[in-house]
C-alpha cells in the first residue's frame, strides 16, 4: 500500500478549496451532457443510415375537378411500368393522418385539409432508380406528382448528425482544457499563498516531490468531490429528459443511451476529472517549485 503523505501545507483553508469543487461540478455536469449528446448522435446516425432506403414515396396532390380514385389508378399503372419497381402500395388516408398527428398531435389535423395521397414504391434490390428522373417522367403524364427519396434526406440528416457529433466532442475537449487551466491557476495561487511554508519545508529538507504531493492530493480530492456533485446533477437531468422524451411521439427522435457501457462511460467522467486535476496539479507544482531558490 502506498504511504500517505501527511497534509503539511494548509491548502484546505484557501479560498480555492471552497469554490473549486463547484467549478469542477459545473464542468463535469456540462461534460456529461455533451458526452451524452455524442452518444445519442452517434446512435442516431447509425439508426438513420440503417433506415429503409430501398423505397420511394410518391405524392399525388389533389386537383379540383379531377377524380382522385381515377388518378390513383393511373399513377399505379405508370409506376408498374417503371423498370426496377418491385411493388406499389397506396397508403390509406387514415395512415397519412396518423403520420401527421405524430407531429401535430392527435386531433389537430383539420378535416378539410387537402392532403396528398401517398404511394410507397419498393425498388428491386440492387437496382438504382433515380428519383428526379422518375419524377420528371411521372409529371409529364400527370400534374401534381412529386417523388421523395428517403435516402437523400436521411443522408443529409446523417451528415448533420455527424457535424453535431463533432461539435459535441469539441465541447468536451474544451471543457477538459478549461479544467486543466483552472487547476494550473489555483495551484500557482496556492504556491504563492503558502510560499513561506514551502520555503520552511525546503529548509528542513523537504523535496519538491513531497510538496507537490500536497497539491496533487488536494486537487484530486477537490476534483473528485466536484465530479460527484456534477454527475449526480447530470444523471438527474438525463433521467428528466428521458422521461420527457418518452412522452413524445416524434419520429426519428434519438433515444438517450441506456446501455450499461454508456452509463459506465458517463460515470467515469468524474474519475477522469480527478485524475486530470491530480496530474495537472503535480506537474504545475513541480514546475513552479523548481523556480524557487
């Protein structure tokens, strides 16, 4: 067992010992939320990329003076003649309303709202069908037709998710750098405040490593104390957000991670904070002590 270095330098009485845990708590809180954002976005991007991309959605807008049923039959016939189309399915109007209500809420779709008719078009495996070319071909025969390629907007959504993921990672890195800068500042302040005590320790034969151990232990304890506070508040926030998100019926909404390894990674943040604080304090103290006579 490692021998504990007795606390000789009264660092616990300094002002940093009172406010530093709260600074660490705030940093850990923000870091855990940002790291959770990274996990959520990473899982969401993977889920979006695994989405159903071998389908196209054809929309048929209502036109005054024309029979919707006749236009649907004609559109189905046109789609059936397209090479690469393996199946054509007309979505019931009730299903379309259900899709809209998932965004607007149940009962918020006006009865007189002119809704398009949707047709799901399945593409044969390995057959690349260009949505723009199909739309141009259909519009030449029937006005009011549009084609939506799910792969295009899922790819754009995935690109946006990856960009936000990188941004969240950058936030975590910046928080870590801010923690390092805070420890450096408070360690230098502590050495300045207790300069007389440190000089006395040097006179009686104390090595720089012994004095540095005082600062590294204090930084580790403060970092761990603040880290525990931060993780408690962060977990409470995440559970609250998860409860609120569970009541929403918004499609494509990413889930807050529930895997054990994900929670383990989040819980490791305060431990990492304490270790970073300890190492930073030791290196800073040794560098500052080397400048003293």
